[in-house]
C-alpha cells in the first residue's frame, strides 16, 4: 500500500547484499525508518521488540531470519538452533511456528550448500503467498461490504470498526482486516473506519490510522471504550478484526480488547467478522483455552510514547510511581460471538464445520 504516494511492502530483500529490510514499526507514526536485518540476532530482535509485528509479518520475518542464519552456518545443527531461537520470540501468533515448520521441512532434506539460496527463495514465496492471500481476503470481504452498502442511504459510508492493526503493516501488503476496506475504497465505495486506539501499545492510533491516512481512506480514531456506545447508536455497520491464532472449533485469539468488542457487537446485533489467512489456523488445538497468551512488560501500560510540541519523541509516565500493572497482550473471542471468518478461500461460519469446509484437506 502507499506511503507518500509510493507503494511499499513491509519486508523486502536488498539484492546487493542479501540483508532484509523492514519498516521499523516502533518508530511509526512519527518517523518512517527502514532498518536492515543482517543476522539471525537482528531478525529475532525485530520480532521480540515489535519492530515487526502482526501475525503474518512475524511469520515471514522468521522465514527470512532462517535465511540470514544459514548464510553463516547452514549445518543441521545451525538450522535447528536458528529455528528454536526464532520460535521463542513471541508465543501467541501461530504464524511464527507455521512459517518455521514450513521452512525446516523444505530445507532439512537439502544438502547444506544448497540451503541458503533455497531459504531466500522459500521466504520470498511465503511473502508473495501472503500478499495473494490478503488480496483474496479483500475480495471476499468486499462482497460483504457491498451487501451492507445497498442498505445505506445513497452516498452514506459503510462504517467499519477495527481493533489493533490487522492492516498491511501487520502482513506483507493489503492486510487482513483492512484488505476489504482498501478494496472497497479503490472500487470507489464510500467507507469510513472507526479505529480503536488499542491500548496499551496503541497499534490502532499509531499504525492503522497511519496506514489508512497514507492511503487516503476516511477514518476516525476512537478510545477503546467508545466502540460499544457507537454500536448502540447504530454508527457501526460491521466490525472486522484480525487474528493471531484460530483454533479448530473457531475460537480466535487477537489483540487484547477484541473480546469486549465482540460482546458489544453480539449485544447490538452488529456483524463481527474475523479475517485471517490459512497460516493463522492452528489445527493442533481444539479450542481457545489452550492458546498461550503473551504477558508483556508492565511499562507498556504505565508509560506512553508520543511527539512533543518541539517535534521530539518522548516517553512519559502516565500512572503513579510504584503502581503495579498487568499486561496480557491477547484475548480469545469464542466462536459463538463471531459472525464469520473471511479467508483467502471465502467466508465461512466460525465453527469446526465452517473451517473444515474451507480446508477439507486438513481433515485427511
Ligand atoms: O501484538 P501485535 O501488534 O503483534 O498484535 C497484532 C494483532 O493482534 C493483529 O490483530 C493480528 O496479528 C492480526 S494481523 C493481520
């Protein structure tokens, strides 16, 4: 998608020297900074510190992280050790484990001398596949938006609420939750996005609003607590969120606060969709109770970072010194609160049968 009229992806290879470039998301929206990852340690740090974040992008970064590691040592031991290092950087998004498993099963049978080139090629294919998946998610979601648009008075926008950043910055391009929105916008439809700020790290205010703004999509940032009220007022036509891990029965882990939005949507009869690619489905877990929820640093709750009047970016305390804080980073929305999944293969009910109908090969 576009920044200042230039099309970007979130991750790409510098052909001259093989380093992997990323947009440092800890610096957005104040500074657009591209960082080069040259080593396994660089890739691991980028995932851990959330220079890259969002389930699909974490997976693709890990795939490239293996390629970077193999440049220095392509032995069996090094491959296994690099995958183990990358796998432990963040626990909740299953795309990380999925990407590493794909890479390892393709690379391990190859002779070490052939592994590095193959790893770059596989990671590039994974990135391209993610772009295609997200594009298809957008097409299927666009059909839902079109249905809602015909029920609106002429010219009135379809109002879509989203939580966290499940946009192109969380993927390689398009995004999951935002792909239907971008495609509706590009088709000339009137859409408007309610952007949950998404405390404590503010991915909505800092990232989703930034990327929608850069691409010219009308949007309004709201405090996380405002969504229920807006749904009661009839100001939200649908919610679309992303997911970090969807279990076999259709429970969906996503950024903390998603569950509360789903409850409000259920109470008000607002359609609540979860958009995700196949790489976010964990076929090994029966339901959401088994999902590991990442507990992050309390400082994310106790402090905020922003731009001061003089242009400098600073971090300030927002709570009384010494107050403790808890920071669970994800919650699980039960399948019964989800209207449907929007995937690259189409829209399905949030249930074991719904997922199995979309991915019948997983039943074999
Ligand atoms: O902690 P984050 O910023 O990595 O959390 C991201 C989310 O929860 C996204 O909504 C999710 O990964 C879907 S990304 C398309």
